[in-house]
């Protein structure tokens, strides 16, 4: 008889606030989810470096106030190598020990990513530079379905292999709807000789309209069954359906050998906390008071 699935390790993605209201929302989210004992939390980095300082401030605050292991997103967009590596040094000075190294999306108004003439050409070059500096755990992105700029899934696997060979020690996937999508990708990565952990990215659906818009931008296919289910649920049933689908996806992944899950929170903790509770990830007694 197979062993019962164990409690998975979890991590959470936040985005930096751009207003006072968003600041309160971020801190409320951190306060609600920190007691779940995440392996790490990550903080996103806006296209074109639009949230560069905000990201830095959020990373430092989350680390200092909530004592979380924070992985700062860093991209290659619209910056020289010197400017990008200065950000790395600033993080090191602040005690940050993890970076999620990404190519990044094209700035608003540009059709595609174009490297800065004095910048890193891609995520592989960025990872190589951070690894050569030393002192950081480097995570990278992975695509179970083809990246919008990729010709096919095989190219995404080959690109991930390059990132791991350059120094990334784990990868976080884009979100997906079907567990088999992840399992096929995991098998292809193993066949390609990628030994680094690949952490599934989970998006509990806060808004079906927003989720479809996000999927279109990042190349995630939307299955007809999901569209039919959310249409049938309507606004009144959307929250319950989203919880059930995300928890079911997580359980299937865990049963398939996954021991780490990364949640895209959108700085809204309640649905994420409900999904975590449904898969057995809860705060120890008294943890909420200790973090408050």
C-alpha cells in the first residue's frame, strides 16, 4: 500500500504595493499567511523596472517584520548589467539571500522583449552573473506550456536546462489548470537531465475573468471544462468552486509525488489560506498571535 501523502512545503508570491491601500493589503496578506510557515515568499518586479524601489522596500519589510525568507524577483528589462548587479549588491547588504532571476516581460507599449544594449540578454546571462558573485540561492521560472515567445514545449525544457546549468537551484512554474500538464513537463525535464526541483505554481482563482486574462498573457491554456464550470457557478458560486478546484489540483499533484507548492496570492490571503487548509497546511496553535 502506498504511503499517505505528507504535508507539502508551501511558498507564496506577493507583489509590491503602489498605494497606501495596497500597502495595507500586502501587510494583511503577509500577516495572514506567515503563520503557515512558508519555505519562502517572493516579491514580483514590475515590467521595465517600474517597481524596482517598491520591490526592494517590500522585500526588506517582509524580511525584517515578519521574519520571512524572502526571494526577490529580478529581471533583465531596461537596465544595464552594472545597474542590475547593483540591485543584487543592495539585496545582499539588506540580508536577502534568495533571488528569482527572470528575463522579464517587455515594458508597456513594446511588442516584445528587447535587451538593453548594455544589459543582460536573457535570464541565463543574469543567472550566470549572480552565481559567479555567489551568496544567493537562485530560483528561476519554468513553463509547463509553451512560453509566448517559445516555438514549442521542447524549447522551454531546453531553456530551463540552460538556466539550471547556469546556477539556478530550483524552478517555479507558471500556473496551469490540469495536473497532467505539470506531470508531462516534469517527465520531460527529468528526461533532459534536469535534477533541480520544479515547484508547481498554483493560482487560486480570485476572479475567473482576471484568470483568463492572465492566462492569455502567459500562454496558459484554458480548458473548456473550467470555462463551463465557472459559467455554471456564476458570481455567487465562484469562490467555492475556485477553492475546490485549487485544492483538488494540489491533492492530485501531491499524490503524484509533488512535495512543494508555490501559490500566486495576488495579495489576497483568504482563498489561498482556505486552499492550504484543505490540503492540511495550517498554522500551529498560537502562531497567529506570534506574528501579529
